[in-house]
C-alpha cells in the first residue's frame, strides 16, 4: 500500500469546500477521494498558517517558507500566488454572503 499523492488543485478544492462550510468533512472526503481525515487537517493547517508553498511540494519534500523546487520559475511562483489569492478572495466573498444572510434572520 503506497502513499496517496493529491494534486495541488485537489488540495485547494478541499480547502475551499471546508472553508465554505457547506459540506461535512466526510462529504468532502468522498467528493475528492481523500482516504484519511488527517490529510484534510494538515492542508487546513497549512492554509491557516499561510504555508501555501507546501500545496505544491512533492511527497517527502519539506521546503522552507518561500522556497519551492529548483525548477519552479518566478512566473510559476507568481501564478501560484495569484491563484491562491483569487481562491482566498472567493472564500472571503462567500463568508461575507453568509454573514449577511445570518444577520437577516
């Protein structure tokens, strides 16, 4: 039995689903094919601690903050950061919508 390798897109989708609060952890695991709840906890910890560079690291590699694989160009780093900020913006917008809905009730 080998280690499961999840793509960066899967990791971000899990974080987005978890932050939205619309799905339970079990539903998220089924939706994305995650086999262990601790994996989701790890990704959420990385997100909360702003260790977003870790979403792109290969299995078994532990990069220092702000560092990635040697082959990652500055353009790729910028693209990853932009996509992260876009996702964070979407999550914050969804959160604000939820807050408005709760205030109406």
